[in-house]
């Protein structure tokens, strides 16, 4: 068997036990030893089959402690709405001109927001934005006439979540530099949002497993009851 790298040998904590949220956060932070501020990520295994329309789980949650990320926002809007988006801090604002840039390969953004009247244009970018999870959607507040608020939410801690084919939701809930209380507040907010987004077709146990990890560190299992799930 190949010898494990020193980084992995230095990991501490029981990775098999179901831990209380507070203990899991302490261990994740203690094992985040990289030279950069690692992202803290949560994985939630849900008792749903996303192949069925009535078992889709998708939504957005405003994390009370923010994400710690500098979110770059592109907005499709015209005239006064475009001015509002720029004033709110959007990095890229436009209509046909923005469409041409993105269609030509420009992807220097993390979130796309659009006014409803722009969706006919944005829809033509489906093959570009869709696979990257960037297509605006009214269900998560990225298709809205209130672009200024949407930009502020995106930059202030709004996180979009969507269940994957295996029934798992992945999301970033902060940085290793966050305090334990800040991370706890974000985790609880996300799990609460998942509970509220429970689809009508979900049967049996809904939240099956929860784990928390940092970018370069090990994952720790969380007792769902300690998160209110």
C-alpha cells in the first residue's frame, strides 16, 4: 500500500462517528491546514430520486454569515434596470452586447441575473449557461424585475442549491477563517432551507446523511438531529 501523504497522516478526529454539529465544525476547522482560506463545504444526502419531477429539490438560501466569497455577477437588463444593477455592484451588465460576449466564450462571472423581458435572449444561451448551473431561474430569484436586490443578495450570502442525480446537495457554507458560531448559523440555515424545500414526492427519511469538510481536509459526519433535520 502506498504511504499516505503527511497532510493526510496529520488529520485528526473520528471520521466514522456521527458527531454533533458543534464538534464537527471544530474538527473541520482544526484540519483546514492549507496555505489558503479553505472553503467549508456541506454535503446532504436526501431521500429523493431527482429523476422524478415531483422529487426535485432546488432553491436559494441567504446565509446569515455570508459566504466569504467575492461573487461576480452578470445581469441582463436594459435602461433603468441596467443602471440599478450597476449601482448595486454588478460587474457585467448588458443585453445583446452581453449575450455576444458570453456566446463568444466570456465566462468571468459566478451568477447570472435577468429581468423577465430579457429571458427570450438569455434562453438562447441555454447550452452555455445550463451545464454550468448559471441559467437564471425565477424559482431561485435570478429572474426578477428587482435586479438591484438580486445583485445585493448574490453578493451578500445568497447560495443556490440543487439536488444532483445521486440525491445529494453540495454547497459552500463559509470559509475556514469563519468563527464556529458563524459556520454553525450558515449550516443550520441551509439545512432549514432544504427542509422547507422538501418535495411532495419525497417518501420515508428525507435527510439521510450530512457531512462537513474543508477544501483540502477530511469529511466528518453530522448527526442530523443536531442540525434540526
